[in-house]
C-alpha cells in the first residue's frame, strides 16, 4: 500500500509503484478533476501540486508520492477558490479541459509570487496547453485575483458569467470521466499503413487469452458499415474491411475485462502494403487507381461559382495579380482525446461521449448498429474542445457495438496517437488564380482554382468544396467571378470540418494577393480594402443582395490603429491586415434548430436546449436570449441537456450557427411561452412578469394578476406550461453557376497584426493583434472576445507552426500548437451592425475569428521583409529560404 496526503486528507492505494499518478488519482481514488490529454507530459492538463510544486501527474510514478502531499483541483484551499473566482470573472475557462491544470499551475505561481506580471505568468504556465482561450483571459485572471464589485446585469449585452462555469473550474465531467462499474475496456487495432490489404489469423485463439472479453471486426457489424455527416456521401466504415485506406483506420476492436492491462501484442493480423496515393496530383493523374470505384478521377465533388465574365474583366483590368498558395494538414489538437462509455438501459443503448452533434451521432450509430433511432440515446459529456472534428462519429458506434454484442457496459479512451491518426484534419489546399482592379483600385474580377485533399473518405469534403467558391472573394464587391474548388480523395487522413470549412485557406490566397494589388494601384493596403468593402445592397458572387454588412465598419475601426502602427515601423518590423466574412450555418441546405422551454409547477424555467457547448458559450448565450425574450430573470432558468432523450434537436455545433439559429429558436420559444402566460392573465404585450416560488405575478399599469402554478394541470411534458419552437434560416439552393442565397446571415471581421522578423534565424515574433469583428449584437461581450482570442491563437498556429505529417507528428511534442508565450496582446473591437434575421440582431462569430489571422501575419511578414510567402506554416527554414 502507498500512502500520501491528498488535498489535506490521508489516503492509501494498492496501485503498482510504477502506475502513473493520474491513474492512481482517477481510477483508484476517484479524483476525476485531474485530466489526461497526452500521457507524455506534453499538454499539462494533468498538472497537480506535489509537495507544493507543479508537476505533470502523468509523468509521476505512484511510488514517488509515498508520504508526500498532493493537491488537485478538488482542493478547497482558499487561494485556489479565489483563483477559481477570477477565472470565472475573466472568462478564463472555455471548454474546461485544461482549466484544472491551469488553475493548479496558477496557484503554484501565486503562492511564490503574489502579484505576478504577464511574463511571470507565461513562464509559470508555459507547460500547460490550451486550444480554446488564446490564453489572454487566463493571464488576466491570474494577474487579477482581487474580488471586485459584483454586477447584477444579466440581459442582452451583459457579460454574464458562464452558466456552466462552476463545473469548469472544479474539473468538469468529460468523456473519460464516467463509466459504469465493471465496464469492459475497448481498444482499436489501427492500420499502420496508408493503404494496405490485411487478413486475420487465429482470432479465436487470441480471444482465449486471459482478460480478453471479445474481438470484433467488420463482420460483426449488424447494420450499414458506413457513416458520414452528409448522408448522400456516407462512405466511411466504422471498422474497415480489407483494404485499409489510411494510416490509423480501425480494422478490429478488442474488449478487455476491467482491471486487465490492454495488450494487442501479437494480434493475429497480416499486412500487405499497397501503392498509396498521397497527393491530389497523384490521385487525379490519368490511370491512377480509384480509391472509391464510383468516384471518377478520385474526385469527391466540385463546387463552382460563376458570375459575369471574369476572364474578359481581367483582360481589361488596369492591374492584375496572379499567385498560388499551399496549405497542409492541420490537426485540431483539442486537449481532450475522444472518450466515452456505453451501456444498456432496458432495450435502449446509451452512449455517453464527447460530441458536437448528438442527434447526428444517434442517427449514424443507429444505422451502423441496425437499430431504430429511438433505441439509441446519446448523452454528450462535457466536450474538451472540438473545432469541427467531433462532428464526425469516432468511438460512438464502436462502443455501441461492443455493448450490443456482449450485453455489458464498456468504455473507450483514445490515446493521443489514436486521436491524431484516426480523426479528421483541416483540408490541405493547392490554390491558384488571379485578381484584377481598375485604375482607381476598384475590383474588376477574380479567377480561382482550388484543389483540396479530402483524404480517404468524404466527411465534410462536400461542404468545403461548396463553401470555398462562395467565400473566395472575401467581403469585397467583385463584379466578375469564376471560382471552383475540387475535393480529391487520397490515402491521406480524412479531412473534415475545422473552424472555417476551407475559408481560411482561401483567405490566405486572396488576402495576400490583395496586398500586391493595392501596391500596384498605389493605394494604402487598408484603404484599398475599405474602398472595395461590401455595402448594404451590394450583390455577392452568388448574386445575393446583402443586408447588415459590417465589414466597412470593421475596417474603418482599424484606421487609428493602422496609422499608429505604421508610424512606429522600424526595419525588421511589419504591419499586416486581412478581412473575413463567413456565412452562418449550412450552405443552401435546411439547418433547423428546435428549443423547448417548460415552466415547472415549482416555478423554474426549464430550458431544454440540445446545442452542445464545446467552450464557445452556447449554454449561456442561448439562456440569455431566452430570458430576455421571456422577460424573466436568468437566475430562474435551469439548463436541461443536451441529451437526445430530453432535448429536441438543436442541430450540430458548427458553422457559427448556434447563437444565430438556436438563438432564434430560443427567442421564438420564449416569446410563445410569454404570449401564453399573458393570455392566461388577460394582459397585453407590455405587461411585466415576476415569478416568486409558485406564484407568477403579471403587472400591467395599476392592474396586478397572479397565477398559482401549482394549481395548473400537467401538460404532455410534465410542466405547467410548455412552448417549443423551431427556426430554419431562409436560404435557397445554388444553381449550376453557384447563384442563389446560400446563407441568411453573414458575420464580418478584420484583423491587424504587428510583428518583427529575425532575418538571421527566420523566426517571427508577434507584438500585437488588433481584431475588429461585427457580431451584429454582442449577446455576451466577454464570451465574444474569448472566441476572438481563441480563434486568433489557432490562426497563429496555422500561419507559423502547425503542420500534421502522418507517421511523424502524432503527438503534442512533435506537433506544435501555440503556447501561452506565443500569443501576443490582443485588442478586440466589437462592432455591432444588427442583422434583422438574427436574435436581437446577433450574428455568428466562432468560425470567423480564425480566418483573417494567418493572412494578416503573412502580409505583415511581407511588409517587414518584402517577401511574399506562398506556403504555410511559415516555418523558419521556409522563411530563410524565401529571404535568400
């Protein structure tokens, strides 16, 4: 037995002396607040205090803590409570998976340095990675732990503290944090080759090994062995039949008894490597073998937008620039690897896992497992970052299969390598084309051709191919456009959704060419963009007449910052600018959300909302919208869900749609419930409502009426009154030329980057980023600026460091994401140009904020050095080569 003190209490464990401390804390002592993101000391999510100093618990053997003092996020120490409060006040916790590690590292610092400065915070927290926040609010929280005056503001426009914030700062429950007693442990056997035939040997013999509870292959799948986020293109097997089409593809599952160390050594499988098509050029070459027999030339789909005659417009232009841009695979690198558990309740299969799309998960799992949807229930855990990859199912059908076949509960936790090899990436892109303008600098035409590596299966390839041509002009009036984007299959990782669906890649091409075009037209780069910015009434490349266009306001808001930065420029320093626009929601497809609000007999507003909050704040924003529309305090609301058994379908958390689409549904449900209550009291729309216990008081002028909720009969949902409403944005299909109304609402933004370049080392140091984003109406300004800062951090990674190489960067040591020292000060300017289609005028934001960062960085590098870079990331060797 190993004994030590845990959060002030003596504990003992029978764990092996070599067991990781994370395993001891979580599996043996039930202290689930300490999170595991890598098991390699790379991410810092498991940071705890050992004898008062921060360590990564995953790197500490159990024997080392014998007689020691261990402190984790479960501690009730007063200084930790103060830091928790500061994190909540500053919005420093988003998804929450890194928050325990950040808090423990922060407490370690504050006990040594009670009033740290920014540099000291960066040094102390440099070993803890965050993928959501951009770190700036974490720094602010640690530098400001004094209790402030409290604010009672809670309506639209108030920075209400995140409603799920308390859970985040105490170690929320993620996919790996719950499983039924006795659950089997499931592990996947994955392909070590990009393309290979395989065959099995003596599976029955392996199954007889001690601790092995079962082996499952594609032959065991009872339903359709194909899933996909777009049903018409569903092609990815849950468990592959021979051949495997990409490195990391699941080809078999093994379930182990609880307490057994999973070991796939000598698993009976024979591999026969085949020729792998690793690039779109190889895949499109004449005579190339087809990865999918029904997709000629290995093309998944092509998206097109044609408006006017771009070739003629360019031929007649005063100035034309032509260029290319290349991007690689980018890993989502959320700190929470995929994890979940499955069990049966009666004849219903329950799957609890991290996901961005519970109803999509339910429907895909039902198809794969041969069950009607009503026999599958998805309970999303807290989600430790998603950014698009957790839209596709991963382990959900796998654990569902094991539980169905064995009748026993099971759990599955991806290793970091499992997560990075098997899940989706940002599409690598090869882009080329030309943009022209007249002698005054007004845009005349644009021709664009993009080839996107969609990998072995479809995933979100059709969405990327269709979204890119719509957005490739940027938020600028472009009279003539010819744009096409092809999604091409290779034997590479599956490329899917990643914050922007291809638009960040296209913006890199377009915005860097804009700098050259402005130079040719002898115009200031910012003023060139202001001159060409879309205005209300302008038509886009798809012919859509625009309303509530905020890009001009965003760009002009940067003017004083631009002027100041240029005046401070010295050799080696550069200033860059880039813009973005982004259509919120699906492209020309139905995109509904449904929200239910029930008034309980006890006087609570029960908000059933199935929109998964992956850190962006939908739990809080949607509740704020509902409270405002209903006219009752936010404190009276209780969140229910997401849970496919308890909440109606609010659609997937993607494409910056939840604030807009689910927000509109919440507003409609709240207004409907308010109307019913007013009718019951025979009161007009302007009446005030107050709820005290079970008594609802409605006041209209000098007239007061009361309703006794306890006396009302139960409705079909068990409430005194219920309202449920659906909202689906008004869009239209695009024709053969890409003409139509693909989105009902667009968001806009512009970012300015200040940096310096070391020409000897080829390194870039960011000094400041100023970001102006049109949010329509800032429902919760603090959450909005948190999204801006987090998106910028991911844009920094795209520009300067992130490049996923299959077989080489399958961990968070070799695959680099921005650390707390890589993100400079960020000044956020919230621009509000209300859109009549949005709830209280609000527009989406989450995807937009990443788009302009990387091109603004490249433009700033060009300003500093004169070099136009045509490939990201701008690694030092690439910048040095360009400089030479």
